[in-house]
């Protein structure tokens, strides 16, 4: 019979651990690799360069409008692989569970992970579970790793931005960070702000089909669009200029940011990506983005320039220029 809460002995490595793994994780993530139940999974990898990433998720609250820590962990790992042009293939998942975590909540989170993996077309092939005493963790932390393959001829990275590149984004900014913050603080608006958490690998694949010359892909998670573009500007030794009038921000997100004294440009996203590519390709890229459910609000928001190396500027609606520095400090802790 399923317990009401997570128990310490479910992390002991004994019978309770094996039952938890077999009856919850293996059944939820069921695939041929996982069913072998070995200490490591033997995987088939296609020809090409391999991409690998890892991340940990400690979001608070663990359930928020538009997702939960489980779906977020899968989406975040898939997207990190996709930003290198890779086709994600396999994930691992490590769970740190607090004693007393309601078991129905754990099942909901694991179910969301399984659904997110199916949607993204990846397999969760290995994992680990630890249970710590009450008060030694905050409900649940998840660590993931991911493996994918980069097709021949694709060279994408933060060091490849060039003057004359257009800067595109596939939709509105700040949705995830404000959804989590509003849920955490109990803030209610007329329309509920929902996280944009989603797997971007399908959209990236469509973009690379029409433009293999994309220079940079990056998902602006912690630190938001402004910090991510600063990282790219430094890596490539270029300047970047954004147009305030072109930035897509939902009215409710903008209102919540204004109320809380936050700038949407520094708020986390989990289903958005920045695309830097030669300007001559911007129209076909925008057309491709807007045909996809995750790119319907795509915009060209700026350009890469030769001057002002390593700096990002915003041209305001009234024609002035504002320097956008990297985020300093932790604006929104426990956001992903």
C-alpha cells in the first residue's frame, strides 16, 4: 500500500527504496534502457558530436501555474542541450526528498516529468533517490543530466555572435519568474500569470532546417534577457543594442513587475530563447517561429554591433540609450 508521505527508509537502499524505485520511478519513466536496472545505462548514440549538460532544480513553490519542479527539470535540461543545436536523447534524474513529503505530491511531480519527457521525445534512463530527515531539505530537489547529438555542420555558441546579426526572441519575456514569484507571495491578478516552461528542441530543429547559419541560441533563464545578452556580448567581443519598443512583454507581467519594482529584462524565462543570426535570415526565421505554437509572439528585438564590445544597450521609446548591465545579486531566489 502506498504511504501517505515519504519515509526515511525509502532512501536507505533497502526494500523500501527498491519498492519506491520500481513502483513509482520505473513505472512512470518506463523504457527499454531503464528496465535493465543496471548501475549505468548503455545507450545508442548517432554519428555526430555529443552534447552533455547537467542542472539542479530547487524552485519554491514546487508547484506553480503552468508547471511544477518535475516538468521544469525536464524542460530546462532539454533546452540546455537544444541551445547547442543538439537533438536531446537521454536524461538522468536524481531526487533528494524530505521526509514527510506528501506522496501524492511526489507522484504528481514524477508524472509531470514523464509527460514532459514524452512531449520532448527523450528517455529518462537512469536516476538516484535519497531521503533526508525533516528540516534538512525543502520538500524536493531534483538534479538532472542530459545527453544529445549535434548534427554535422552546426556550430552554435555564445562566442559566435557577429556584427550585423539580428537578435530575435520567440515570445514574451518574464512569464516564468513572475508566475513563480506571484504564487510564492500569494499575489493575485485579474488574469493568472502562468509559467512559459516548455521544451524548445522541436522549435530549434525547425529553425535549423531553414537556417543552419544561426550563430547563437541561448535560453534566458536566471538573470533574464539582459544578463544572457551580456554574457554573449562578452564571449563574442561585440556590442548589442535592443529596441525597447520591440520587446514583447505581457501586460499582466509588466504590471506585476512595476508593482514589485522589477525589470522584466532581468526576470527568468523557461520557454524562451534568444536567436542571433545574420540579419538577412531574420524574416525566414520569424516566419518559421510564428508557425510554431511556441513562437507565435516572436519578435526581432535588437542587433549586434561592432562598437561597445562586451556591453548591452537599450534604445528607449523616446530615443535615449540605457546601459543594461548584468544582474547583480539575487533578484528572485529559488526561481528554477
